[in-house]
């Protein structure tokens, strides 16, 4: 708590934060407190009304709706299955994390920088969703829709390229293993507690040999990242 309060103890610090936020948003935010909450991870603010988890929940729903509408317009003759798969590719946790980093959210996200586990987690993708939630509450749905399309979809989510990407990277790994007579498994190497949250270390193994491993605050995210790293290491991309 003290970390956040001290950070804005001087007007110049608040001004610097606001200028950085404007550079990312492309507009002057109305409720600056709302955006500070969106950028505050639970590792520095534990209260549900102070950290960004509630806004992440809201932003996830808003982003899903905006992307669904975008795909509905872009592909007027495609069926529900195709549209659902494309939306899943576009809101992929790892993809959102990459976008957040490219946008510069890491620089203005408030989190416990001494926690090395957070540096390699997906918190910045979660922060991006929280930021979308803040934009929605501050500017309304229509302006949020335009902002997401202009600042997230158009520069970062190339739908034409995503069409050919395997939605489940694990399936790609399993497919390669079946063709080559290999056995692929995902094993939990470690389970620990970091800042009150369970942290999992998941390994992707081929014939019992560890090919790649990754950490995450749930097994699904850690397993997905481990699979992605294994695919890259095996040259299957």
C-alpha cells in the first residue's frame, strides 16, 4: 500500500504518470484514479477495490464483445465455429501479454518488482484487460470499441495471419509426437506460494526428457507457455 501512496506523494509524480498514460491511450483520461486502479496488481494493493482484478474481469468481457463484433463484420460468410476459434486466438493470454508489453504497459504497471515470478508471468496481459475495463467505465462502450480497434486490433492482431495458427499449441506438439513415435507429457515440477498465490512450474517432456518448462499462477497458463517453448525448441513453428 505504502508503495502506491508514496509514488504519487508529489504532484510532479502524478503528472509524469498521467503523461505516460496519455502516450499509451492516445487521449486524456477523465478519472485518473480509475486508471491507477487498473494498473495496480494485487502484489502491491490487496483490497478488491484497490487492485485491478475486478477491472480485469470487466475488461475481459468488454474485449471479447468488441472482438466478436469486429470478426462478425470482417467475416460475413463464416460460421459460428470459425468465428469462435478466431476470437479465442485473438484473446489468447500469451498474445495479450505480448501486446501489453509492446504498448509499454510494463513501465507503468504497479507490481512488486522484487518478485521474480511476476516478471515472467502473464500479469501484463491481465493488466491490459483491466485497462480496457477502465476505458469502458471512463468513456463508454462506443469509444472503447474504437480505441480497442485502433490501438489493439489493427496494429497487433492481424486476423488474416491468425487464421492459419494452431489454436491449441499442445495439439501441435501431440501431433508431432504421434507422427514420430514419441511420447509427450506435461508434468508439474514444483508448486509454491508467491505473495499468497500458488505458483506452478510445468514441464513439457518428450520420452521422459524435459524439453521446456514455464511458471504460471495456474497450470493451464504454465502448460501453454511450456508447450509454446517446446514447439519453438523443436523447430515446429
